[in-house]
């Protein structure tokens, strides 16, 4: 088991939401969807989707799963990030 330092943990907390947000934006644009349209499809507010894409908020696993299903992207692809 690996023990994370406080510094590394803080780095992960800062970088993972941004990387996931980048993936959401990438797949949304690849599907030709606006933030407004994707927000409607997943039952979320456009501002919330904007915050996800900017890495301001950390969506829970259910929200990421719904985005994955809606965008027709395997859930694992949201986490294929370099951290």
C-alpha cells in the first residue's frame, strides 16, 4: 500500500477535477453538443456543467457515470488521465 503525503494529496485534489473536466469537454465537443444541450440531456444545470469542465467542482461518480452513458463513452475513458 502506498502512503500519500499531504502535498501529493493536495496536488491530486487540484489536478483530478481539472483533468476530468477536460475529458468531459473533449467528449462533449466531439459529439457536437453545447454545454446547454448536454446539461439538458443529463438533467443538470448548464452552470454546473460549466463548473465541471473548468474543474471548479468535483462531480460525484453517479454524475460522471450519467455523463459517460449520455456521451456514449466508456466510464474508464474519463479517468485515462496522467496524474
